[in-house]
């Protein structure tokens, strides 16, 4: 029992006050020997209700050991002023954006790039077989496909490429692919 009491009192005596944040939370450190190795223990004592969201990022980094030195009050004041400037700039940008939208009016076509937009299917549709290549029954004629030679297929692919407008979307079925010949669009 005395061993537990002495250990508890040593923990309270050996703690060093490192600082406080503007919410009133106090931060402490204690160095103790565990298994022959000196380890540093860091903790926070909350003022009032325990709310981990009230801890500033700089103090969280110090508690987790990502910072060796505790944040100073001057550093905290500078960072708080910077955060305030960022909030003001964001509000100013939002206001300018709203004014710009109001000036442009509702005559402008609204395009969104959100998750709800689907892919551009124009290039996919261009790759579908033309109705003349498919029999009335909907199935390709095996006799015609076996008679076609490789050069005829290449000519058809080249003719299709001439007819279709160029786009950045990849097109083709792979029949015209030649390794090492592809160049990005300019």
C-alpha cells in the first residue's frame, strides 16, 4: 500500500506545467523511468467538462509527440490571428463569388462536375457498330465476317477515323493499335 501511495505522490510532485490554452485546459509533462528507459509522459487536464475537441491542433501535436517543444503563448496568438485572417478571406471570397453570380444572372448555363454527373458517352457511342454492319436479326453475319480480310478491316477503321471528329477521348476497338505509335493530343 505504501508503495502505491509513494508512486501516486511522486506522479503529482514530478509533473511540470507546460502551458495552458485559451479554453483553460492545462498541459503537463513528467519524465519517469520504465524498464530502465526514461520516458516522457504528456497529458492534459481539462477545465470543466472533458471535451477533446477543445484542444488546439498545436497542443494535440505536442501531446502525441509530434512536437518536441510545447507551443508558446506568442506562437498560439500568431496562429490564432492567422486562422482569423483565413476565415475573413474565405468569407470575402464567398461574397465576391455570390456577387459575380448575381451579375452574370441566370442566363448562364450551369454545369456541375459533382458525383452526380455521368461520363461523356459520345466516344462510346461512336464505337458502336453501324446498322449496316449488323443484319436485320441483330446478329452479325458469320459468312461476311469470315470473308473480310485484315486489310479491309484496317481500311474501315481508317475511314471511320476520317469521318469522326477528333476528340481527347480514346476511340477505337483495338484493331488499329500499334505499339509505340500513340502520341498524346496536342
